[in-house]
C-alpha cells in the first residue's frame, strides 16, 4: 500500500509529498492515510483544498500544500514545494 509522507508544516498546514499522476500529464497525486484513496490534483501550485472523504480527517480542517517528488534512479527526491500563498 502506498504511504502518505508529511514533510513539514507551514503555519499549521501539512506539506505532503506528491508524485506525478500517471493518468494526467502535469497533475499530482498522493495516497491519503485517512480515506485510503489517491488525492488527485492538477498543476496549480499553492494551498490545496482537501479531497478527503473522511469527515473528521485533519486534512479537511487545514487543506495541504503539495511538494513534488521525482523518481530519479528509483529514489524519490523532493523537487519543489508549492508556494503557500493563494
């Protein structure tokens, strides 16, 4: 099962490691540990509204900021963190 990685927090908002979506050029995704589903997002940077289907998920209260991961040589590395400004 995939793993949700929280890298840090910015003003109480989690920064979550995301990977490129294989089904959507330029989109991002991450596995949610709360609803056990992929959260799928387009290319827009910045603070994101949660897509979590679990009503009491902490992600629904704060949303999240996505950090992009690359898969260079089989090892995931953080490429960029989206700006938190909206």
